[in-house]
C-alpha cells in the first residue's frame, strides 16, 4: 500500500508518498518527499512569523502535493490512505494541511489518518534505519521540542521528560540572533563552532533534581532547560559591550569560541540525559531525531558514547531530520495498520500531546 503524507505544522510545506515494503525489518520505502521551505521568507524577520507561514502554505500546498504524486509515479486511485500532521504546531499552518488532507481524502474516497508531529520525528528513525531494537530511548530535539521518549513496542511512545522552557533548537536560534548570525541559527552555529575553542567561554550547565510543583509531569533529572544558557550567552555579550576599553565588536575567533562553548553545553546536556535514560530503562538502542539531530557534534558524540556503552545508536539522514512529510506518512502507515483512522471532523490541535 502507498500512503500520501502531508506536513504543514511550522514553516515547511511538505508532501510525500511512502510505500510498504512487506519486509518487517524495514517496513517502508520513500517514493517521493517534496519540501517547500519558507526559510527565505522568515529570515527577514529573524524567526517564523505565523501569519506569513499559513498564507504561504496555502499558496504552496496544491503544487507540493501534485509534485509528490508525480515524482512517485502515483495517481490518487493508487493510494491507500492520506496521513496528515494534526499537531502540535502553529494552528494556522496546521489548518492548511488538515483542511487539504480532509478534502483530498473525501474526494478520492480514502481513509484519513491523523499523525502527531513528534511521532513522525520518531518514525523518521525507522524510515531511515529499519525497526529499532526495543526498548529504545528516543530524543526528539527541534526548534519547538526537546522531549525524551521510551518506545517499548512499535508505535507506543511514552514520554519520559521534556524541556521546562526553551527547546534546544530555539536556544540555537536565539543565540544566533543575539550574535547577529541570522536565521535559522542551528546550521550557522554548527559551522562556526568547528573553528572555535569549546572551553573559551564558561557557561552554566543546568541540572534539574526536583519535580516541578506546578507541572507534575516534569519529574526531575531527565528534564531539560535551555533558557538560562541563552541568558548566560546574552550576559557574556552585554558585558563585552559595556566594557568601554574593548567596545569593538567581537572578532570572528571570539564568535567561533562563543558558538563552540554554547554548542558543547547543549550537546552534553542532550546526550547525558539520553544515556541516563537508556541505562535506567535498559534500552537496547537509542535514537535522536528532529531538526537539531542534523548537528554535527551531536551526531558524532551520540555515536561515540553509544560505542563506548555498547548501545546501538540511530539517527535520521539529514533530509529526514528537519520537518518533512515522509516521516508523517511513515507514522501514518504505522497508525493505519494499528486500525486507527480519523473522521472527517478532524481538527488541528496546536497543543496535541503525545
Ligand atoms: O524539526 P525542525 O525542522 O522544525 C521543528 O519542528 O522545530 O527543526 C528546526 C530546528 C531549528 O531550531 C534549527 O536551528 C535547528 O533545528 N537545526 C540545527 C541544525 N540544523 C537545524 N540545530 C543545530 N545544529 C544544526 N546543524
Ligand atoms: Zn519538527
């Protein structure tokens, strides 16, 4: 069976056709995965502008879906279902995908499958690597999310922890903005950090030891927090600006040192918790997915730590790490085979919980 996936939760309009292989170990194959990025539009504003994002999704969605079908050599009657991201995300953006998917599924008389965006990121690991050895601890780390999941059975996702404030990708984007490096911040900080000294700037490491009284699901040591780190970078930059003797702007080397020092703290915080959870839940594998999983230091350290601990590690390829519809199609196939379809009164849910 072939499924059409649609993803419009943030600033990428994406459609993909994914097919079942019949091989239980590597269940899915990508036939097409078209992504229309809006980065150029939002760059001017230093971040995603929700109103501009939803308007651009409306402009792009028809052509993106048509191209995904054409590249896959697939016509509507060849499809078995339509899967769409229901949430979480920007509600105006989500609504474009959900409305399109409902209309298309109704017109083509196809079942509709509602997918959680983070289930898509988790399944990007299976789409790339085949089924993971379970139980697996999976970190989803992007511009909107930093959450740790335990996957004990295929398609069963148990959240172990999440960030108490900023997502890691958000911290990358904010730090890049305050250093004047542009949007999105992750790729540029990643690149500049390569020529920096990662011990040059002393930045705080956050360790949460107690549950949050106001949010009982935030239990403690596996939770993440990145807003203090962002503020520490801001203080470092301000201190320099107030030091009249050194008022000149940062040199390229100083910028590289800040990037490297920031990145070391973020990557260490992420990887440490992945392996604490892996040990606690006796995981047979660990995975990292989402936009920040494209980070070169994170990829290298995950693999090195996994090799030292003798735990197999999994990552999506770069095209599957940032937002795309192939991962939504894959998660949709998983859900469809488990018997879960949506009705045509499906609504977008900006705060959908997994
Ligand atoms: O998964 P994604 O495409 O969208 C969300 O669901 O948020 O992730 C986008 C995030 C952005 O914050 C971006 O700065 C970050 O992923 N990112 C990176 C890298 N490439 C993208 N962060 C660190 N290093 C990278 N190489
Ligand atoms: Zn995402």
